[in-house]
């Protein structure tokens, strides 16, 4: 047993020695982010590397307490096949995941910047957010903010810059700007926030273009044209659509959201034997907490928070559509509340995504918003409606309509 420094030269020298000795498997513990340099360099050198969860080794009897003996213990468990490797996507998916997560952070930073700007305007008695739909999504708001940063203080002149079709009209804009106390430092800070937002817009757009290019370069994500040629743009008569376009057919899943889901799950669904495995890995499976006869409120399931967020975002988008997932959100919301309903539909969307990625030739087919109505029998509807007036002791007679 020896110590190897976590440097590229030392790790590559270790990899060369392991290959020369005929080592078939390298197992390492997932401790924080320290495993990444070891995993990437050893994998790149041609070794079969597995990442295991330390929780599994701790649950087995006989685990030592020191770090050196712990390494020996993990090697013994791996030799006996008692450790289950964690999911680590291939290098091209890891690169795609870095891009999608970076873009997500840029979008979140942009949202925070808009919130800081709105707080600054509130301190200067500028109630612009009450007169427009939103500061971030309205061209009128940006034009007025640019003029404020340029030194304009006349409410009527600022209102004249607004689009006549804005909510409430230009009079509402002038009223929202009346009595503002914006000083010189407000002008400078508005300019700083707007410049930062513009920078984040450009960065997020550049990351989005790079995500699309990176996904198109992966052969497994490409489609198959009508002539049987695999390419990134197979055309409208494609025999097999690209992976992102297949997922984008699910209600609530946009093309960008589909790329982000692929970056988390990968394209090889053989790593997840069934859709339930992927759902559990994402943390969308129901969690049961039961002690004896008592069942307690379940905690939040552990899993991939990024993938869980993407699926929940898709469920939120599907709730605004007249499709089966949208109708399911509305039906479950009446009984469970909106949060649990969206979580349940997010799980369904992830199950659909697993099937579409596991079978490239498959296409999404919606059941329609009236599926529940069609599946509910006529007699069951009658019994449900009759039971309500019968509860207080009334008698109901059903007569067929003429």
C-alpha cells in the first residue's frame, strides 16, 4: 500500500503501472469532488474504473476506521462483487452536463440581477414593475431603464418611450414614475445592473449554442434520415428523430429542456434496467416513513436535483396545456395540492423520457385531455352523483331523458 499525490503526473504513472500489472478493475469512493481527477485520468488511460458510494461499504460489517485499511476494505468488497457502481456518464455526456449546468447558473444569476434591480428601483420610488407585465420580459421596461440610466427624469418623457399597447397605457407608466427620487448613484447602479444582465444574456445564449453543437456531435443523439443516413438534421420525413426532438414532443418539454434532461440521464438507458430505476435515481420516487403502525410525513427523496428540477419545470409547463399531463396536474391538484401534483406528473414525464431514449424508434403519442372522461363508466358517474344527495337522507330516482 502506497500514497500517490493527486497530481496528473503521479496519477498517470500509477495508471501505467496498473496496466502493466494487468489490473482489470479500479474502485474508488465518491468523497466530495476529489474523485474526479482520479476517475477521468485513470479512465482516459484505458482502465475500467468504478465509482462507489461510501454508504454501501459502511453498511457492511467489518469496515475499518482508518483510511489505509478502508482502501483495502473497498478493494475486498469489490472483489467479492458486494459494491454497486454509481452512474458516471461517458466523457461526451459529462461535457454536455457541464454546459447545461453552467447555463442554468447563468440564468439563475440573471434572475437575481433583475431582482436586485427591482429592489433598487423600489428604493428610488420607481414603481415601474406595477405598470408593466415584468421588468425582464418587457421591451418597454428596458427602454425606460436605459433612459433612466442616461439621466432622463421627466415621467412624461419616459412614458412617451413606452409602447402604446402596454398594459394600462402610457398614463399608467407616467403614474408609476411620478414622484421618483432617483439620484445620481441610482443612475450609475441601474447602468451596472443592465450591463451585467446584458452580459449574462450573451453568456447564456453562447452556452445554449455550444450545448446544441455538443449534442449534435454525439452519434447516439443523432437521428436517421429517410434514406437511412445518421445525421443531426434528418429532416421532416426522418425514420428516427434526434433524441432531443423526441423528448421535445412530450407536453411541457422544450427543446432546451430536452437537451438538459439528456445531459443528466445520458443516452444509454441500459444503465437503468427499468424506468423505476431512473425515477428513483432522480429522487422522484415516493418515500415511505413508517414505524410500526404509524406512517409519518415522507421526507424529500435524495437524488439528482438538476434532473428533478428539469422534470418539475416540464410538469409546470404541461399544466398550462390541454393535454393528458396537463389534465392530470389539474385533477391531482384538487386532491393533493399543486406541489404534489406536479411532482407526480414530473415522475410520469421522466418515465416517458426513459422509454423514448431506450427505444430510439418510438414516438410520443398523447392520450388526450379527455382520457379520464372516456375511461370513467357511465354507471360509476351516476353512482357518484347520486351518493351526494343520499348522504343527508334524501331519496333519488333516476329517469332516462326523453
